[in-house]
C-alpha cells in the first residue's frame, strides 16, 4: 500500500510547474504589463498611498512576464529542470508556496537594494535562481527521483559559477545591464532560506523512511 502510493507520487505530473509555464507563455506576446519598479514601490508606500495596490500586485505579476523569447527560454529551461524535481519531492502545494514566496521575496530584496532604480524588472529568474540554489544544495537528497537530478545539479553549479564570474569580472547580464543581479541574489537567498528553514528536514525524513514516502506531499 505504501509502496504503491510512493510510486504514484513519483510518477505524478508536476502541475504547478506546468501551470507556471502556461501562464508565462500566455503572457509572452504582451511583453511588459506590470514590471517591478523600485522607485514606484517606494513612492507608493511613502507618498502616494493610492498606488499601494498596484505596487503589491507588481510583486506577483512581474515574475510571469518576459521581454523576449530568449529571455523566456532561458528562464523556462532552468525552471523546468529544477522545478519538476522539487515539486515531486515536496508536493505541489508546498511548491506553489515556494514559487510565490521566492518570487515575492526576491522582488523585495531587489526593491530594498535598488530603491533608486527607475527601470522595472520582469522575468521568472526571480524564482528560477532560488530553485537553482535549492537543487544545488539538496541534490543528493533528491536522488530518489532519479540520477538525472545530479546532472541538473552539476549544470546548475556551472551556471551559478558563470553568473558570479559575469557579476565580478564581466559586464553583467543583458548587454551590460546589471540591475537584475539584485533580483537574482534575492531569489537565491530567499529560495535557499526556505529550503534550509522549511523544507530540508522533510527531505531528510523522506530519505530515512522506508519506501521513500514523501511526508511533505
């Protein structure tokens, strides 16, 4: 009975991952609908309170928009690679919370670090970097989902290394514009914090229990 349940969970469709892809794809033709602009957010909470609703909404909407297909493609590839594994490991509802909390938290870090920035940011990288950081750290605890997770982990670590190299020695991402690095940093910090403080113990318990039953699903 337990083994059958475990098998069903491992083979289930990662619906939150699929839904996120659908939403991002549907919004792709529209480009920037509501970006996350630090100056606008700060102004809404300090001077123009009538804009608070729009400012709060931007913390969610920004992550599902992309400026170009290349921008979309790069984020979606890593989101699928990391998200599909993590969603199966922790369950779809906890994964949904993880995605939203990471994206919103990354946006908050971005606003705090770039409070004078007038340019808006959009993109799923506000979530993807957190997923990459989590998979990089939790890779071996996800091995029960298949050996491919270790390949993904290696790819993630290489990509993270290139990101750091570009930040310290290159011109930054997006043709010299490094304004999104604070968003990426926030995503990695928030995602990794959620894993260490909330999800890690569950993955350890899953590894210890017989039959590989996921207590978090």
